[in-house]
C-alpha cells in the first residue's frame, strides 16, 4: 500500500463533482439495497406522463433509469429535475438534456418551482429533506412519490470517529417519522422498506474522498483539520484491515389519493 501522504494527497486533489463514486472502485465497497432503486424508478418512468426528479445531484441515477426505460420504448412526455449545487447543476444539465429532461436550479426549499398537480411521478434519491406538502402539491391525483432516502445513523461509525458521539443526530431520518409526515400531507404510504448495508473503506484515501464528496457527514471536513485522526485511522486500516461502517437506506412510495 502506498504511504499515508501519497494516499491523502491524491484523494484531496481529485474532483468530487457529481454523484458518481467510481473513483472508489477497488478502494471501498457498499452493499446495495435489495429493491434496486434505479431499476424500480425505470419501471415507474415507463408508465408516467410527467415526471420530476427532486435533488437529482449530477443526474446519474435518473439518467440510468431513463436509459433502462428507453429499452422498452417508454418515457415521460414531460421530464424535469431540480438541483441546488452549481457544480452538480452543470453535470446534470449536460447529462440529462440529451435525454429530454430540463434541469431547474432550485434551493431545495419550498416552494418547488412548478404548478399544482403538474406531475404524476415525483422521485428522489437521497434527498437532504423531503418537503412533503410540496410533493403532495405538485402531484396529480393518483400520482406517486417514489424515493430512496437515507435512514438513521447512516455511516455513523465514520462520523463519530471524527466527531464523537452524536445522540441527537442518531435520532433523525427515521422511516416511521417520514411516513407519518407524508400521511399528514395527505399522501397514502403504499410501500416502506428499510435496510442497513455494510460499507468497507480499504485505504485512507477512500475515506478522504468520501468525506470531501458527502460534505454533510463531517461538516467542514478538511485533511489539514483532521490530519491526526486520519493518520490514526490509516494505521488502524493497515494493521486491522478495512474500516467497516453501515449505511441506512429506506424505500418509500406514497400515493396521492
């Protein structure tokens, strides 16, 4: 294995734009949820006439779902996506415009920049927050919200390694709470599934890249500010093998009556 300095220097320099984690191939692994979100989304897109993907990131997941749907010759007539982070807006626009989707800059706060009952499908993968009243507002009667959310205490083995115990944060993002909020907004929850999935970080460069990309995990993370803990973790990985954490994911599908 390369030296600590070589690994963190490389990981600190690489671009973290978009939502493609292929740089981690061979350096980190994560189990995938059994429901196969991208495939599931492609099935919903095939039967939708107007679809909206909220907080689309770099557009990679939506693009993959659209390509799967296109294999069957079906796609929504109207297709839009929202994103707030400028680098992701650029990537998503380049990726999704050729597939017929318009990408709209949005602050990820209410209101969504669309008319009432504009869509029969709203989707999102790992939204920072689901604004349920807005989702209900833009859905047509009979329309559905289909999404994969981050669950409670996701990758908290890594978060708490750097930040210490986070009891209040551990209590957030619970599927039962979000499903209750969806019902309060007038939606019917027709599917709710959750899983915890194993993650392995095989070198310290993978840790640095992940924390630079998923910026809300350790807010304000920099190599300079966390060098001592990074060095200790590097020594631990070299001695004991991969650092193991667990992601939390839940699938939620809610229908507007």
